[in-house]
C-alpha cells in the first residue's frame, strides 16, 4: 500500500501493515496549503512540534503548547483527504501520568480529527502508550534523539552508539510491545536502525537513521530550504524556497521603491469592467 493506492486516508493499522513493504512516506506540515501540497504524495503527515522552531522562531521544541499543536493540527486537517494525520504531543502534556496523557491526547484527537498522536520516549513511556491505545488513541512512538529531552541528552547527538545500542533496542521493543503502531527513529546509527527494523514487528520511520527503515520522515521546511538557521546532516534539500522567497521579496521592494509596482495591469480604471 502507498499514498497513491488508497482513496481515503489510511488508518494506523494500514500503516502498521506497511511493515517490510514499500517505504512509508512522511513529512511534517503546519499549514493548510502545505498539507494540500503533500496530500497526494505522503502516507503520513505529521504536525510535529518542530512547528515551534521552524514557524514560530523558538530556540527548541520545549516552548510548544497543546493549543499551538491543536491550532496547527486543525489547519493541516483541512488540507488533507488522502494522507493520515498524526499530531505530536508537546513537552509537558503527557509525561506526568497516563491519565494526563489521555486527557490531552483526547483533546488533540477530538479537536483536530487526527488519526493518531506521536509522543517521545521509550521504556519509560511504555505504560502511557498502552494506556492510550487501550482507550482508543493510536500512538506513534519516537525514540533515539528525542528533542524534548535535549537538556538531559546533552545536545543533538547521534544516539545508539556503543553500549547505548542495547538500551535503544530495548526502547524499541518496549514501545512496540506496548501497542504503538509505528516508531520514529531519530538520529540513530544506520546499523542500529537496521537492527531495530529487523527485530520489531511495527514499522520504523527514520529521520537521520537508515534507508533500511520501513519509512522516512523529514521536516518539510528543512527539505524545501525554507528553514535555514541550521541544516542537520540528515536533511537533503529538495528545494530553495527560502532563497527564492527572499529574492522575490527583494524584487518587490525594488519595484515599490521604483514605482514600477503596481503596474497598470494591477490597478483599476474608472470603467466598471476593469
Ligand atoms: O517535530 C517533528 O517534526 C518530529 C519529526 C522530526 C519526526 O518529531
């Protein structure tokens, strides 16, 4: 199955069934037009909490709120008819207890129409994942580099090297056993990503992991060249929209200053037909 072979949005179980098949295609989106652009091409569209950094200029994802996720989630939902919508649970909205996670995840689901939520964490979040899944909330897990824990991880480092590999494998098994329908592997060595992919029954979705994962995800503003504050090694730029946009704005500013914009074709005559 792929985005082009289903007429209605896939469900989490359809994504789970893509394990080992055609790779799952996923991107983030935060607005209706961006969602419309990717709807025909992606299996999963994720409203990531990266929205805080790429759209709101925050220094990390830690300042993102539940209300921001719901607002952007609703905007993205309006742009999708074929791809499955997943929304990130922001920092502080789910870690305290399974009950807190359910209260906030149920808001996300009911107020946006998302098919699932994503949350960061391995073994320590397994109980919460099980609690949500048992109550009707499909969960995409996220392990490896988990940006909400940046202050305890000691920076945006590659995860799973050396002795850390076994711990990450245990995290992958735990979220899978708890009932997650898929798991994002972020900034994990390729060898370990391949090993996890081979050992767990749910799809792995890589970002800075391996092309052997069951799917890939990127932050859309990164791959389009819209967010240029920094570029992680794992990002491939497929466009230069940031540079193109700045060139267009510069041209507009020059036209306004030279009074060549608006031109006659952009203004209205006294005739009613114009
Ligand atoms: O917030 C986000 O955009 C994400 C993806 C990078 C997986 O979590």
